[in-house]
C-alpha cells in the first residue's frame, strides 16, 4: 500500500491516519464490493477528491481576495444600520 507522506502543498491531506480510517471503514462496510476495487485504492481516490476540494476552496478564496490559509477566519460582513426614515422610503 502506498504511504502518504507529509506535504505542505495547498490542498493536500497530511499523514496516514485518515487514509487508514477510510480503508478500515470501506472494508468494514464492504463498500469496495460493488466496484470490485481494493479498499485502499478507493481510500486513495477519496483522499484525492478531498485534496481537490481543498485546493478549489483555496483558489476561490484567493479569487475573492480573501485569506486562503486554512484556519484563518473570514472577516465578518460590514453591517449598515438604517434609520427609520431610510427604511420607510
């Protein structure tokens, strides 16, 4: 089974814990049976999907001019309060 190493590239999933958990869950639920694909190959595929999603989210945040670093909270939108006369018009 191919091991995932530590990477600092955007969109990558680090470590083997998630991969091992996916392999175990796929095997336990026999989720590999319909496609006749080894559970570890399905786990690699799912991790690739997650990495692509993470990359896409980071690209979207960069596109909108927001900080794309994981764990950095998005700024709150500015709330504009209207006076009673502005609301009535």
